[in-house]
């Protein structure tokens, strides 16, 4: 089953979705962070949830919209509010299910935000998996996601709509904050054994090499997924990723 819910606190409304066998059965939860331009009704999250809940009836999977994504009401994307949204979701889920057993699964921009959160606040997850994380998010968004014209427009102080299927309004403030928040400057050695990174060898959006280097620098388990693109559109690659992630979370 799935259940929509909102977290209305601190003047914000975080739109969320819970996948579970039944609400009363949930004793632990996976927090899922979608990528840039994505939303809580993520098909990859839905498929992952169906697999892990079939194996563990006491597991819930919670997805949510980052600011300005999906049906979120915010108009300007701010890195500080992304951090706040994740904080609110973590606190709410812990209280709702009376559990400290939280796991993480994030992709692309969501992976960057989860890793930034760990660097800023410590690791809130028993274990966390990252699929094609945007390790160098600033370089990825300015060099691969937005056009040269949009970049120049933003640098002149005017916001631009950036992205692929769903475009997000990006400001100079967001880009400046993103540039300053370089997660490669941090060490993750203390929690490395609780993290895993998967990345497709044919990722056309986020460089495969960035994840490989980051994992090597921090002694994090790294799984190259042969012939997988950024979205793991080949069902075989997605099935492999889900199996690998569930096995890791269970370990």
C-alpha cells in the first residue's frame, strides 16, 4: 500500500509518500531522496519499495519532494531548505514509527544532498546506498544540466529554469551555495563501511569517474553497473541495482 502525507512544521509543508505492507507493521524505514527535477512519485522508488517490502513486512519506504520539486510550494530552490526538508523528514519518521532504525537510498542530486547532510550533521542512517550520486553537483549542473545561456543569465543575477523533463528555477544564490558546499572536501571514513555507491558505466549526466574516485578516497564500497545510463532505464540494470542495495542494507 502507499499513503500520502504532509509534514507541516516551521512554516513549511513537505509532501511525502509512504510505501508499506501496513502502517502498523512499520518498525524501520528507508528514506528515499530523488534527483534533480524528480518528485516523490518516483518509479524507481516505487519498484524498490515493492521489492524490499515483499522481503521485509516491517519495512517502510518514505519518499518526499525536495523544495521546488513535484507539487512542493516553494518558488526558489535553496540549499539550506533542502537540508531542512531532510531534517524534518528524518525527525518525523523517527517519531511516527518510534524507531531509530533508518536507512537511506538516494540518487543523483538526492545523493549529493544526503552526503552533504552526513558531512554537516553526522550519519543518521544505519546504512545508506547511493545510485549515481552527483558528487560534484556544481560542476554537473553548470556543465551538463544547464545551457551556457542559462548559466550566463544566472551569473548576471537573473534566475533561469533549468533541467530536463521538469525544469526548476535556479538562482545565483543557489549556485554560489552549491559551489561552496563541495562534498569532496570532507572525509567519510568514519561511516564508510555503512555506505555503498553504485554508478552506471554509461551515465550521460553525472560522471562515472567522480563516484569511483570519491569511493576510493573514502574507502566506500563501489559497484560499477555495466552499460547502465543515468536513470538505469534498462530494467536489468535497475533490477541488479535494487538487488545489490537490498543485500547491502540487510548486511
